[in-house]
């Protein structure tokens, strides 16, 4: 029982090894105890969390993350779910401009695989999907959403007051998209396509400006368009 939760430091992240046999209720109580002890040497440092040895459901993982946020001063930079292609990389080598750029944006969850119809992915932070999002799948994020594949499902980004949130994918063709409090059900008529012609092989960004959702091919001028003037 005492070894059902083991914490290990590895490179720039905290590895949380979880017993795969114990019931989750007992596991989360032991996790709460262990993470409070770990706070004495981690402090308020910004770190990545990687759960191993046990496959967690979305609800279970969010419960453990919530324990860290509510019961410690540890600042979570990333959450690695299961074994992702990024698991052996230091944070500085993840596919973003710099560690400062990503950690300033808050907690980020990586999900590897295709989200299929009926699959709901919810997270209190940013979401990066390493795969496609099929029609019938739903992503709900309080931060930004990046899909390294085709986005054909439903996505809610920047929920609550997240008007500066954005959604990016290699092909943005969602059934429904919502950023902040603005919603569009039919991208062809309700989302303003700044390029006029869709180029599905290019990375595209959807963002809010002047109360409308715009979708543009991502290039060096896109960030200028996203700035609120």
C-alpha cells in the first residue's frame, strides 16, 4: 500500500508511478499524501507531470491534477497522458517556440491518437491532440486547442472568458466551433474565411476578432491579424 504511488524526478519532469491494481479511491488518497510531501522539495516550481504504470480515464487524471492544484503550490506546465511521442523529450525540445512561450500559457495536456465519434476530451487548460478529431468527437478546453491532424469534430476553446484563445489544425472543418462566447455551426457560412479558398494541407488557425471567428492559413502575418486593436 505504501508503494502504490511512487514519485521520481526525471530530467525536467515529475514521474508519478501508480499502482495498476489498487482501487482509485484509495489511490487518490495516497496520491494526495505523497504529493503534499513532494511539495517540500518541489515548492512552487513549474514542472511537467507524467503519469505511468496505470491507464487513467479522463476523469481520474483530472481528479489527480485537481489535487495538485488545490493542495499544493506546484505549478504544472504540462501533463503527459500515457506514452506519447514527446515522453522522452525535454520540455525545451517540444514543438513550440520556447519554454517561456508555452509555460506562460498555462497547463497543457497532450493526447496521442484519434478522437472518434462519442469521445469527449475535457481539460482545464490547453489541449494538444496528436491525431485527428472525427465528426461526433468533442473537445472542451479552457485554453487553446491544437490538433496535429484533421479537425472535423466539435471544439470549444477558451471557455468562460477565454476570448484570446485560438484553435489550430492542419484542416479546420469542424461541425461546430466555439471560442469564448462566440459560436459557429457551419464554417462555410458562419466562420469568416480570410483566405476565401480553403487549403486543407496547410495549418490553419481560428481566432476571435471584433466579435467574429476568423480562420486563416497560418503564416507570419497571422499573429498580426490575431492581435486585438
